[in-house]
C-alpha cells in the first residue's frame, strides 16, 4: 500500500485536480484509520525483514 500511496501522491503533483480523489482522506478510502494501520504494519514488517536479511548476510 505504501507504493500505491507514493504513486497517488505523484499523480496529484502531476494532476492537481486529482487530489480530491486520490488523497489519503478521499471518499474512496473507506477507513482512513485502517489504511494508516496497514501501512504501519507493512512498514514494520519490511524493516524486520531487512534486519533479518542483514543478520543472515553477516553470519554467512
């Protein structure tokens, strides 16, 4: 979801009229709190995976 948010943010830069439809608070977002929670979980999971890969590389 983070990559989608980045894509939407870039689209609103290129096409400001789309901001009302693509913002994180747009009506297409059923639950902004849920979207934020998913992004936080995904970001933490990615960080943990990066740390695990780093540890695996250093022990090998």
